[in-house]
């Protein structure tokens, strides 16, 4: 993989950074989403023949990271173009691609992603949302929880399970569920974390869907699911790195200007060294994220799976440390609304928890990479 960014990537990074700085921390989500779409940033990873930029997750992660570094990350980029757009582009029918990809690229249509369930948590093998045939239709029944942006989305890509006719076992499948489908209801979850994108619990009560709502091959199982989950981890890393960079930039600016005992506080190693360490951690996490994106775009799903998990872990840890140190650098000012860092204390923890916890990533690496016995 390249060890330095191409000129095209540098230009993309600079252009998105300029857009983010124009909007800033007090951004209007709808306005920024619309402008990013018009500039081609939301669909940069989607095929050109369907209105996208023809790039990959490498390019999309740059967009999200730079928006985050400007203080205006768009969480639905993780979901709509990265997860749903990628799955449809790789496995959808021609009709599904024509129906969804141009709108996703233009920002005029969005899609949420529903996998997490109240009783399944990190164990996707315990998903109880089931799909059964009724003539040529499908009937979906189940519950989902902590699903982002359902109120903004035109449809939700739901992970359900169907019965394998040969083995009788349940296998995962993906279905496009329109927001106005009968039996499909949502309840907003009251979150302490304040964000533009809200979280919802979904109920599917015999939701009837036509045969063409199924995305991809009914028998493909985990292959199609992880085609969306690896980009999700990479984009979560981009989200965390951008957030950490934003916090660190505010702290560096403050440390240069804040003077105590006739010297800027940034001249003292007790302030400077932790900020330098935070910068190093973020840069290292970015390298792993770039490796994961490169492997994914090259079609190495196995290699990308390992790297994406490591990138998400490293970025989550680096983000939490960068935010904590930035708030600490500002002291009492770090908790004021004026400087905009206090809200990041909670937000940074999201990168440790979602879409997969750091403990489950350590389980994955110890078992899959190191070959140690499974503990779960």
C-alpha cells in the first residue's frame, strides 16, 4: 500500500477541510449535507455509472475525517453511503442500484442500517429478527435498537435471518424496508448524548415486503453482511480521528496563547508532551485506518476485516485520550460552551463502544490473529 497520500487525496482533503471550516462547530446538518452532496463528497465511493465519484472507502474516510476535524462530522455518512451504498453497489440488483445509488450520491435519499438488537448485542448470531416467505413476499418480524437517523432515512437496510432450506439453520440476509411500510414503527431513545442524528428502537410486526426488497443472494450469508460492517469500522475510525484532531487543535491554540507566569502554558512540558503524545496516537491510528481502507478497496475482505477492527480500536482510544487531554489543557474553560470541548467527552466514548466494543475487537484479534483459544 502507498505510504504517502496521492496528490488527488491531498486535494480532496484540502477541499473538504475548507468546506468544513466554512460551516464550523455550529453547523446546520441539512445545509452541510446538501452542500457536501452537491460537491460530490457524499457519493465519492460509489460507482460513476450511478452518479458516484468512482472512488472507494479511502476517499470517503478522508471526507468524514476532515469534516470531523473542522468540528462538523456527518454521522449518517457512516451509514448511508458507506454501509448501505457499498452493500447495494456490490450485491444489489440492477434495479436496486438504479433506484438507490444516484439518490444516495446526490444526498437526496438516505438509508439507515439496522442490525443491533436488545438481546443480541455484539453476538450477531443471536439476531432474532426473522424473515419468512409468504408466497412471493417476505414477512419480517423483530426488534432493533440504537439505530441512527431512522427519522431522516427513506428506508432502513435491515439485517434479518432466513431459514436455510438445506440445513434448517438461520442465516443473515439484508432487506430494504421503506420508512412508511405497514407494521414498521420507531421509538426515539432518550439519549444523554446530544447529536444531530437521533437514536431509535424499531419494531417490525409482520412487515410485508416484495421479493425485490431482498438485497443480494439469499444464501450469501455473512459475506454480504461484512461487506457493510468493514466500511462501518473504517468510517468510525475516521469519525474518531477527526473528532480527536478537532479537540487537539483547540487545545494547541489555547496552549500557545494562554500565558501564566510570563510564559505560554504550551512552553511547559507538562502541557506540551501530553498534547504531542495525543498527536502521535492520532497519526498512528490514521495509518491503520488508511491500511484498512486500502485493503478493502483492493478487494481483500479478510485482510480488511482485521485491519478495520484494529483501526477502529486505535482510533477510539486515541480520540478519547486526545479529547481528555484537550479538556484538561483548558482547565475550567474546557468545560464551557464557548470552547465546545465538554460535549466531546461523552461523544468520544461512542468510538469505544460502537459499532463494536473494544473488548470484542480484542477478542477478535486474540482469536483470529493470534490463534488463541476462544473465550466466548
